[in-house]
């Protein structure tokens, strides 16, 4: 099986950094490693961390042997494992939205040691059928076209749509446009894997330190879903009330970054 060539954005201290535990960031649907490089990567690097962000296969500048529409969550999990194997120490893996779903699948495999796991506005562990049905109800024509063309790009192909899904109402549209230009298609198969995800019947017993954080103004994932996911992992979600779904690109991104930094300082050596 041919391995994909994965884009990896990294900021690494020559002296190893103030902390020996690297941070590995995993983006969500329609995004790429670029979304972490706007604020989070340089900020955490400035605070002494060695930081990495990958673009999952067929995202950003990463390639892949299969067409995007046939690519599945298991492929994305393998991408994260591939990058982890290249790091000098087990990382804290930070997944946003779909990336949070990927991290949960990684935890379930329980084959690769993690120093910690952070889920930011994660897709629920019990499946995202409510979210998919919400998109179908709000955008019925786009949903029909997505199933006819095997492409979900129609949900992010205008700045107005991107703003509604990912950003706060008071964010100027011209600022959203900068990010909207970098949005791309997402895997048709992955979207249906979310829909058909069955609630797990057994909790994962051997867990690394975990943080689940959500956004109070999230259009996609309500706080109740994030709390339910957090309780499955023996913790409580921290909800940041003034942020929207794209917490790393939100005008109030520093609140999310500071929460992560405080948690890392307490739970990770």
C-alpha cells in the first residue's frame, strides 16, 4: 500500500524547547494544516512548545492514492499515526471537529502512546446524524447535489456559507473571505461514516489525560453534544461562551489557546 505524502507544518526549537512533549494538531473537515498556522502554531511555539500540524491526505498539500470521496476515517487515523511515528516523543494530539473524531478513533485503537488528547468542538463520539440532518434541512438542494456528485464542497463554496458554519455573526465578511478561499471539498465517505456511527457501548478504560472544549456560539455542534462526549471520556467539557466553531480562527482565538496552555501546564510535563 502506497503511503501518502503528507504536508506537515512545524515550528521546532533548536534546543528542544521548554517542554519535551510535542503538540500535534489535526484539522477538521474542509480545512487543512493552514488553519492552525494562522494563530495557534506560532503562539504555542513562542511559549516553548515544539508544534506540528498535518494536512490529512487529499487536504492542503497532502496527496493520496484514493479519490477523496472514497477516503475514510481509518485513512485519516493512519495519517496521524504516520506523523506520530516521526516525532521524538509521544505527543499531545489536538483534534478539531472532524479532527476530534479522528483522535477519538485513535484512542479506540489504543496502539500508539499519547501524552494527552485534546478535543476541540469535536464531532460527537455517538455519531453525527443530527448534524448531517441539520445540514440537509437547512440546505436541502445542496444536500441533494452532494449525494448526486459525491462532493460536499457545496456547503463551503461561498464566504456567506463559511461564515454561518464556522464563524461568529459579528465577524466581518471580508475577514471570513480570507479563510473561505482556502476551504476545500471533504470526503463523501467520511460524511456518511459520521452519519452511521453507532454509539459505543463500552468506555475506553486506558485513557491519557484529556480535555474536551467547545464553543458557546457553535452553529454545528451544540454544547450538549460536547458535554455528552466529554462524559464518555470521564471528564466535563469546558465551553467557551463567546467563540464559534472554528475556535483556532475565531477573533477570540486567544481564549481557546490560553485554555489549552493552562491545561497543558497542569496535566502534561
